[in-house]
């Protein structure tokens, strides 16, 4: 964890990702647990309720012993009712104490985690660039999330279970000696052996846990680098889907959604490239004209061109048009494709219209998801029966014969 004074504090050399030595570790833990002082009352109530719950559990075998010996074996029904009532009352008290203890333990641990995480966030915000170069971003993310959550869980477990388990073992041995001396002596011998075994397991687990933490820092760093690369790739791509998505707002706002930093000149240039500028100029309020939900007050072709302008305002290196010229007339589509040829970007045009593929550098002909043929428009017109069939269905037999005679 990182304290406020860490920026100016001289530190001893230490292993990567670990606290330097025992004294420094104690120093850090003392600082961390100062955040728990605010919740001392809640912690005290949680521990007290745990002790109540534990006392009832330890007394239950002895109470059952009294029911059997003083009541059932002696034929004393009054003793059975007496000790049975005490047993039921104790169980109810333990149940209530467990609920109350869990509530206050959760309150203390979650409040501690909230305060600590807030303090860490404020501290990180005050870091200089030199400090950020010293602590990797992936490491800071782990500290703010995973490490604080682990401390929260540790405090909760301490208030509810960690302090309870040794007391339960000790109390269980004492009660077994009271109920049956031989059984108590057996437990007195076996319990220390189990404790030593548990200590060895925890020591091994602690080393593995530190190793996992170091690897987690590395994973966080890799994920952050990958996300950064994905964002860069995404920023370089302009994509126009088949289904036009427009929002309630002005024309200008809808185009600017492609690039929140775009200027009005950028927006107008993108609209001009998408063959939409003149249409917008004729609207009642120009670029400030409000659009209805999903662009209800625009035609299908106008919606597609607005969506294309949104992609172009990004100034993409790769432009993907997914059947996004289907509603354009031949003249407008031709002007749009001619404009796209002047841009310094690679354009992928997915279409069912032959008119859109005529000027393409490469045409990939797909049928049922399979690549049937590839080449230029002229090459496919000569070599592909399916391409000729599509051409004929769109332009007619006479146009096909004329195109074949030319090529």
C-alpha cells in the first residue's frame, strides 16, 4: 500500500512487489489499520456477539450432558424441561448474536475498505509523473481493487472467524476435560499437532499467494496494453452498419458522435464527402435541425449518408461500408464512390449492387458465405457465371451483351 509520505520517504532496497522488511511491514500495517479506528465500536460489538455465540456453542454439549444424566437417566422430567429450555434459549440467543455480529463485522470491514480506497485514490491523483513511472499502472489498479478487497475480507473474517477458531479449539479442549477427562487428554495431544500442520500449510499458501500477486500485476499490465491497442485500432476504423443508428438531437450532434473532438468545419467536410452537405443546407435550421427518434424526418438515403458522414468525420485509415449505399440513387452513389476514391484510406464495401463494385480494385464474390471468385469487375464479368447473372438481373440482357462486347 502507498501512504501520503511515500513520495519523499527514503526507502530501503526491496524485492519487487514486496514490502522491504519486518519493521517496514509493521509500519505499513499500523498505517493501514488506522482506518479501522473509526469503526472501533462496530468491531467491539462484532467481537462481543461472536463471544456470545461461541459461549453458547461450547456450553451446548455440557447442557445436553445434564439433560441425559440429570433428566433422562434419573427419570427427572422437570430437569429435562429445565435444561431443554436453557438449551433452546441459548440457541435463540446465539442465532441473534450471529446475525448482529455479522452485520457489525460487515459494517466495519466495508467502511474500512471504502475509506482506504478513497484515500488511496486521492493519493494516486496527487502523484507526479516521476511517481507514475516508478509504480506501474497495472500495480496501482491491483492495489486499488484486489488488495483493498482482500484487506476487507481479512477484517471481516477476523471479526467473525479468525479470532473465533482458536477460542473454539481452546474452549472445546477445556469443555472436553470437564465432560470426559480421557477424551480431553486425547484432544490435548492431537490439537497441537493439527496446529503445527495448519501453520505449515498457511506458510506455504502465503508464499504462493505472493507469487500470484506478482503475476496478477503482470496480467493487469498486459490487459491494459491490449485495451490500449484495441482503442487505437478502433479509432483507426470507420464503420457504417446496415441498420442506420441515429439519435434524437441535431444533425451536427449526430455526425459529431463519430468524433467528439470534431470541429464544425470537420463536420461540414464529412457531410460534403458523404454527399449530404447540400441536403443539410436546405433543412430549416441547417446543421442545427433537430432529428426525430431514429431520424424519422429523413429519407432512407439521407439516413445512410448521415451515417457515412459520421464514419468519415473520424478520418479513418480503414472504412467499412456494410451495404450502406442500398438506398442511394445511381447518381448520388456514383458521386459518393468517386469522393471515397480521393480519400487516403482503405475502403471495404459490402454490397449487392454491381454499380458499387465497378470501380473497386478487387471484388470478392461470395455465395452462402463461401468465396466463389475474385478479381476486378471486368475479370469477373468474363470469368464468373454467377457475377454475369447478377449483372444481367440488375442491368438487363442487352446491357450484359454490350459490356461483354466491350471487354
